[in-house]
């Protein structure tokens, strides 16, 4: 296959220990949560579509740790990690996947449609490209109300082939809106490799045609992701207009639980796994003495314990009464938005 | 004191009022600014409110309708003008998959107070791709309110409640109505849940909306000359339908004809008829009837276009057929 596995990141991590270990812990939390999700899917506790982020954790962790609380977040159906890093409790995410009313969308959305008003998570969009125009509008609202926030919009490489991508990039650029376009390029649009569907597989070239800066980032390196996003966020917040970040990453698991993975070689997947974002970050931190094995074991144990608690919370959750089926179709008159 | 203005002026006044009274309101769409609006509805608004609030967009229906959804989520009260319903098909994902679902799918966390205006309908010889009537399609979808002002008074009065609505409202303006003249009272605010009886009658209920309303009123006039008393019900809100007003009229007249510019199969007319059958079947003295568009693309040639659309003569004929011996 033509997917080129980049060399592992090297060099010192110049973060203070607390911050470095927080980002490591965030990646481990996502990984452990999703590994359990896959098991729970096998047990039929979680149903429907389930799209795992395993392998791509450095992108959400690095990028969201460069955002502020008043920034908006628009994500895709592969958004469990984004929701967790953004601050949703793992229990509310897990309960949502169980379909329980204690979930972050009352069990209405499931895995693909996580929402949270408190942390400005505007979904959880199930239609490829569907979130991009919404992100442009959120940024427009911030601009028109003189707020200094930005809107971070995550989408996959597949979305770049959608008209919504081009319309949104153009609109954001022509109006100089504070949108941070975050492309998670995992090299496949479901099962179609990027060079098989893109006339120009260099997505930064495509983005540049909309007169906005575009940067390619090693999405398997949480340090690179965080630094690039930090710089881009400052540019966007300072009125520079929108910016495009392409995070080169790789999904270790199938597209969804229904995917037999006929379109890629097992050797390719195994090769990318050697570049796993948690593994490579751990190696670097240990090499420079920022992390001990005991600390790593403690981080992992804490993540496992959090997962256990989240599963217990979801198990103990309750089903929304059927007579509430039409609740929240429209806003009730007594509580206008 | 009432005044006489056009449907176009009524819409413009309503936009002006909203823009003057609520700083969150802004208008965006293709050619709403410098050009003055494709149908001249927004003429002069750019000069008064500036380019930030009268915002010309690229030809990107999906992009700017979706941006309207996002801006509404972000605290604004956008009025998005899609030039015509025909082009709204390019924005279906933003309307159907995003705006309509947001509140329910997020467990009630996010409302989308956006108003999406568009011209609809045929009758101007602009041929098949510019003559659609898809408001009935949109009325299929839960989570959005569909309005179709058929009078100058409603053109003036429906925008304010649409903007006050915390959820998405689609606002259909029949392209044949922009030059219509009519009286507007000082207070013409409309409750977006109610139909309105435009002409009282006793022999037959003619149920219609939008661009078919003037045609139906003309038919009622002709029927009156022949001694047939037709009541005309203007649905004006296509979702949710005001069943009470419809059934009240049907129970009184005991016969009904539904007039709808949409194609017959799967039409809004079909929905109205189904509801009458469900709720007022035993009050009927005759089978229901409807006058819809013929099931063909709307042709360019004038005589063919006229033949494809509901016309007063077709409505009169349908009523006469229903009344049998009369």
C-alpha cells in the first residue's frame, strides 16, 4: 500500500511534567474507554454504529488541550475522544452509548451524536461534512457578537470530497471567520484509500486554494498536534481568519463494528501500530526522565478505574419513559432558548 | 388604521422592523444586498443596516443555510434567504439532517432559532427547474414549522412570530404573490399554529394555502355567482396543521375540495384529506376531492404551464362535480 508510515517522533518534550502527564492520561483514558466500548458492543450493551478512535487519540488530546472553555467544538461521529477531553464525564458518554437517559443526549443520539451545552460541544454529526457549515455559523455568531472565541471543527479526510467542505472553507475565508478546520486524515474514507478518491491527495494544497494558511501535522505525535493547534488558535483568535490543519493519523480499528477491513493489508495496520501515539509519547517521556514506569502504571490503573465507574453508571442508568418520545421536538413555550 | 401595500413591501417592512428592534437579527443569502434581492424584497436594506447585517453570500446554499443554523446556535436570529425552493434542494442536509434534528437529538440542549425564507411555486414561465412547490415535502418533517403566507397581511405579520420561535421556521413566499396588493391592519401578528377562514360559506370547504389562495378565492366568487356558497380555508401554517379550523369548516359544509400546487401523489393535499377522513368522515356528504398540479415537470410554454397548474376553472369544475346535480 502507498500509505507511508512516518518515523516516530523524537526530541525532547518541553512541557512541564504535570501537563505532559495530563495529556498522556487523556490518551490512555480514551483508549481504555473505547477498548471497553468494543467489548460492550460484543455483549450487545452498545448497539447501532460504533466508530472507534483508537490510534487517533493524539489528535483530539493535543488539539483540544490548546482550546479555551469559550471556544466551540463541532465534531463527527467518531467523537468519543473529543467529548471526553472536552470535559464530559465518561459516565455520561457511556450512558449515552447505552441509550440511557443519564447520557449526555438523554440516549437520543448514541455513539454518533454526543452533545453538551456546558462544554460547547455542538455534536456529534453523523453526515460526513454536515458539521462544517454549522461551524462557520457558530464562528459568524461569535464575530457578530464581538466574542473572541473560535470554533474548532473536526472532520475526516473523506469530508474533503464533500461540497459542504468547499462551501464552508470558502465562506469562512471570504468572511474571515474564526474557524479552525481540523482535518483528521486517517487516509481512508471508510474503505476507500485517499489516493483512490482525491484528485489532489495533498489536502493542504486544496485548503490553500481558499486563501487560508494550511499546515500538515504529524497526528500521531501529541506534542506536534498541541503545538501546531496552539499556534493556529492564536492566529485565528487574533483575527487572522480561518486556518486549516491536516492531522496525518491512522485508525487502528475497523471503520465501524460492521467493517470487515477488506480494503487494507493487516501488515499496514501492524506497521502503523508501531507508531502508536501513546507508545511513542511514553517512550519519549521515559527517555528524558519525565515519566516512570510506576507513574504510567498508575495512569493506566486510574483510567481503568474510571472506565469501570463509567460502565457502572451506565448500567445503573434508566430508560427514558416512552411517553417522552416527543419531548424536545420543539422548544416548550415556557422555556424559550 | 389599515393601509394598502404589496406582498413584497409587506415582507420588506417586516424585515425592517425585525432588524430595527433586535440586534441579533440579520439577513443573509444570494444577492440580498447590493442587488437588492432577487425579488426586490430586501431593496434598500443594505443602505440602512450595512453589509454585516445584510450579508451577500456565495452561491453555496448548503454552506450558508448551514451557517444560518450555526449562527442561530451561537445566539443570533438569522433570516436566511434561499433564492427559490428549487435551490433549497442543495441545502437539504442543513435543513433536514441538521436544523430539524438538533433539539430532539441533543436531548433538548440546543434549539435552532433560524428562519429560512424562499420563493416557491410556478406560473411565470420559468420552466421545470424553477417552478417547484416543495413546501409540502418539507411539511413531512418533524422539528420544523412550515409557513406559507397567502395574503399581504400574513406576509407582514408572519415574520415576527417566526423570528420569535425558538425552533426552525421555513417561510414560503409564492413567487406569483410579490406584486399582490392588499390591506394590512396596524396589528397583523399571526399565531403560527392557526389556519384562517378567508371567506365564509356553507356548501363546500375549499382548503388551500399560499399561491393557490387567490385562485381559490376567485373560484369561490365564480361559484357564488352560480348560487354555490364556498368557504375558503387558508391553511397558512403547513406544519403543524390546524386540524380544528379545517374540521370546523368541513363539518359545517359537509363537502371539501383541497387545492394544492404540489403534485398530487404524496402531497400536502393528501395529508389534509387523510386527516379529514380520520376525524370527520361521518360528517361528509360526498367524497373528498382535490385540485393539484398535474404529475409532469412544469413546462415552459404558457398554455402548457397553465394546464399543469391548479386554476380557478379546475376548482369550479371539481366543486360542481362534487355537488352532482347542482
